[in-house]
């Protein structure tokens, strides 16, 4: 009966590419996303005033701070984007050039253009 009143949660934060910090918590049933982030100590680590300043999600889906968690949920704290992904893609394409990018980057010798 006591196990039903507790849930296991994992809070995840990636401060840089290929670097992940995890906090495994045991909280009472009915805990929210914001309570999990506060209990993990991530707010002090990230240097923000409150959990509502963060972009949060549960299993890859955006979540609000008052969303109730279930057992084995994974709370994710998302990084702020430094560059718009569309702009970054355009810049990469501009550097590579049209002939060296995409589907037609490698052609067979003697093949028609575009094949």
C-alpha cells in the first residue's frame, strides 16, 4: 500500500551536446512537473528564479508546470535555442553549395545531370 503512494521520476537536463545530467527522484503520488524540478535541485544548478522560466516536457512532449506526473515519467528541461534551426540550415546549405548537398551530392561517373 505504501508503494502506491510514491512514484519514481527522472529529471533530465542537457547542458551541452552529448552531455546529460539526470536526477532520479521518489515523490509522492500527485506531484507535478514543477515540484519534480524543484525537488531535483535543477533550479539552483541552472541559475533561474523559478521553474516556470524553463521550457519543460514529459517524454518529449511540452508540459506545463502544473501537469500531474505518473510513475516512471521522465521530466525534460529543454535548452534555449541559440540559433534558429531554419537559419542554421540555410547557412549550412550556402556554405556547401547546391552541387555538394542533398540527394544529388554523389553521382555516378558519366551519368546525366540530376541522376
